[in-house]
C-alpha cells in the first residue's frame, strides 16, 4: 500500500463511496494510454491523437450500450456525477422563474444542493417526496406531486444510504417533463436501461459500480432536450467561430478530457460486461443479504434494510444503539481492519426521513471483489461492538 499507516489487511466495505480494488485491467489500460498513446483526442491529426479519439469514442459507445441508447454523442463526459448533476440542473432551471420541481427524499447532495440553490434563485417550489420507514419511495407518491407547473422530476435510482431502488420507469412513463435519474449507485451493479423513454436524463459516475478511476463521470441527454453548457471553450471543432458548437458532445466538453480516466473507465465497463451485470448484482446482493441476516439478530443493533430484496443494491446501513456511528466506524477500522463509512453519506434528507439525522449511520457497501469471509469478519466485528455497547 505504500503510504504511511496503510499496512495490514483491510477488508474494504466502502464500495458505495468508490469501488476498490479496481480490476487490474483498469490500471493496465490507464498505463497503456499514458505510455503508448498519450495524445490529446480531437485536436491534432497524427495517429496518436486519432487513437486517443478512438479510445474516447469507444468509451462513449460502451456507455451508450450500457444505458440502452443508440446515440453515443449524447453521452457527455464530466469529472464526476456531481458536475454532471450541476450541468443538468442549471440547464433545466436557469431563467425559468416559477413552477415546481419534484424530487425524492433519497437525493444525494450532488443533486439536492444545486436543486435548492436554483429553486431559491428562480423562485421554484421544491417538492420533496418522502419514503417508507425502510427507505422505499412509492412512484405513485412522486406522480401525485407532479402537476401542470412541474418543470422536472428528480429520482435517485438507488439510495446510497439504504440501498433501495426507486423504479424510475414507473414515473417516466406517466410524465412528459424531463425525469433526471441519478444512476450513480446502480450503473454497473444493477440492470439499467433508458429504453424508449425520450424524457429520461441520466447522471452517472465512473468510479463506483463502473469500476473506473476517480475523476470520471457524465450524463446522457435525450434528443429534444436542449441545455446550456456550464463552461465554454476550446473543443477542437468549429474553431473559426467565437460561439460554442451547438452539436453534442462538443457543446458540453470544452477543454482536454480526462483521457487517462476514460481509458480506465472503458476497461472497467468491459470487465463488467465480461462478468455480466446480473452476476455482479447477485454476488453483491448475496453478501449484503448474508450480512443483514446475521447482524439483525445482534442485540442493540438497528439494521435499516427491510423490504423487497429484488429492489435493492448491496448497501446496508446500521447503528449500534448508544454509540456514535463515527466511533463505530473508527473501531471497525482500527481494531478490525474493516473500512466502512459513517455519518450522513451526503444524503441528509434520507436521514431526516428515517429518523437517523443528524448522526447518520454506519454504511457497509459490498463490491464485486468482496467475499463471504469478508462478511463473516464484519459480522463478528459488529457483534463484538454491539455486545460491548450493550454490556453483554
Ligand atoms: C447517489 C449518489 N449521487 C451522486 C454522488 C456523487 O458522485 P461523484 O462523487 O461522482 O460526484 C454519489 C456519491 O456518493 C451518490 O452516492
């Protein structure tokens, strides 16, 4: 591991923050681009630049296939899901002045904060739809909040706190306004398809389920929805004009792309495809299920993972009664070598809805490289901490 303090075995159960480890193929691809290609895509005409452009295109195409859409040029690269959400939200709301937007209470701050900002600025009413005690959003309740003044609907496809999936299809099918789906926690580890929807915008990240390097992400925008770019500048196209190109993806992709990251992301997507998303999902869900079954019977431990397992990802939140989640997470790390995340997970609305605000929860999130033995170790640790806290 190299850095100070990173000695010893770590059981990494923080894949919802970023996936780790990544497949070796991801780093091979980054290194191959860095050492053998290295050039700027879409700028020069030499073979290295052309090869870099090909690589970027291949990644765009792989993402389009993953989303089930045909228009590769409508996949836009950003540096993460947060940037993607900001472009989309500003693009949809700036200058609107009035009306309302509907969002689920499971939205991450990547969506919630820009939404709050633009709603305040544009005098737009923000309607937040609550969830069940086990973190499930009923699509009917979302639809009930929509009316003729609704500008857009925001749906977090899977909660990074509770692991619950909201079927965006059951919302998009019944509204004509744009439905912005935050697929950050599902792409790569849960079946996903935009299908025939012409009103679904998808925001995603590259460094979680897609197994790409950090600094990668993007969004998909369907034909017919026009947005203003967040930044303007050089695109390597239409350089004679002072105006930003109107065509995609150039309209949104000014400046040099993170081609190192995109090379790794492409390898991550290929790795996922070779394993099969259904198999990855099954593996992660089996581990999460084993974990929940075992820790649910520990006295003094509250597990927030009831409900329908067919609509879940491998993310489990819990609390040890009487113990701060930050302390529990620290003990897990320092005494058991188990990496988890504590707190609000950048999703305060979700914790308010479930009564875990402001302390939050300890989150265990499983990835493709975790094993049953990782789960056994985590269960043993939670039992020890729980029983210690309850004086057993
Ligand atoms: C549901 C959800 N949306 C958005 C984000 C932000 O992702 P990024 O770090 O790529 O900006 C996260 C990250 O945790 C997330 O879980």
